[in-house]
C-alpha cells in the first residue's frame, strides 16, 4: 500500500510537470526527465531581455544592447534544445533579426536596430501564432520596468 501511494504520487507529479502547451509537450532528450526550467520560464526571461534590449539601444548603450541580444539568443537556443518539437525554422527566423541587431550595435546604428527589433518581435509572434498562442502578442516596449538598472552608456573618463 505504501508503495502504491508512492507510485501514485510519482505519477501525479510527472503528469503535473507535463506541459499541455503545444511545442512544450515534449521535454528534451533527457530520457524523460523533467527539465529544470520550463518553456514558459524561458519565455518569461526572453520577455525581460526583449525589453532590456530595446532600452539599452534607446539609451545608445551599444555594449549592453549587444549583451542582451546575445542572452536572448541563448534563451531561444535553450528553448529549442529543451523542446524537441519546437519548429527549428521558427527559432531560426528569430535568430536572423538577432544577428542584424548585433550588426547594428557594432555600427551604433539606431535606425537599423529599430528595423531589426521590429523583425524580431514579428518572429516572436509568428511562433506564438503557430503554437496556437496568438493571444501572446509581443510589441515594442513603451517603458522599462527596470528602474534599478541604469541603461545609460558608461562614460569613458580618459
Ligand atoms: C520558436 C517558437 C517561439 C519563439 C521564436 C518565441 N516564443 Fe515565446 N512562447 C513560445 C511558446 C510555445 C510559449 C508557451 C510556453 C508554455 O506555456 O509552456 C511561449 C510563451 C511566451 C510568453 C508567455 C510566458 C509567460 O509566462 O507569460 C512570452 C512573454 C513570450 N513567449 C515572449 C517571447 C518573446 C519576447 C519572443 C521573441 C524574442 C518569443 N517569445 C519568441 C514559443 C516561442
């Protein structure tokens, strides 16, 4: 009886850990282990970076913009690695604007950045639509909730 209860608890927790969202159903090749972080958590972090990326570029803090673009790319790769049924072309279509953003940051080109950022946001939404999550609509941020971070570029003293 003790063992049966134990098995039931195990089964129930495994079922709870299974995400019912399309693309998020299948954990990565870990032999059925539940990943330490879920896809929605990776996405929530991506959302944060999407805002920080915009904020950094607006402040013309190009090293920070480049850093955030890099971290956002890591997050999307992490999503693709964790969830085998995330369509790779949709991840790639988010990756291309991130490369354009890196280029723009290198050239300190705000206009090119804005164009690439628009493309990035479109690619976020394209995947949400493909996943049947058209109600998760990203757009260009209008303000930053990160009042504890100074986005201004570091002034060189010499
Ligand atoms: C390749 C597909 C794909 C791409 C690209 C993608 N997403 Fe997602 N996103 C998802 C899926 C699938 C979910 C639902 C995850 C879940 O509920 O388990 C999601 C959920 C979210 C959520 C809701 C998370 C929450 O907890 O509220 C946000 C916010 C989000 N994505 C932001 C973004 C941003 C910003 C980008 C672009 C920089 C992006 N996503 C790109 C597939 C994608």
